[in-house]
């Protein structure tokens, strides 16, 4: 139920735009839909709010890998590993 999840995350972000976990969850749902650019933007927002968010670094790496941006993906994975 990705559409419902996206709507819920968007509601949470309207209530608190600085909620890093909601940006991360939104990114994950968007990535599951294949909307990589939007997912990357959500992960990057989550990371601006919480630079130590290992799962966001990991999922950002996954999205970048799917786009063929391998060096950036590796950097994201390395950061995730360093953090967790």
C-alpha cells in the first residue's frame, strides 16, 4: 500500500517538516515505486536533518546504484558502514 504510506509520510511532514524519519520513510516508499529522483531528494533531506542516519545513507546508496552513480553509491555505503 505504497500510496497510503506516501500520503501518511506527507501528512507527518506537513505537521513536522524536520522529522528525519518521515523523510526517510517517504524516500523508501518512493524508491519502491521506482521514483528514484524523488527518493534521493527525500533521503538527502533526512540526512540534512540527521547526518548520522545510517539507514538513510544506505538507502541513498541503493537509489544511486540503481541510477548507475556507482562512486556516489559507494560513498553512501561507506558512510553507512562507518556509522553502523
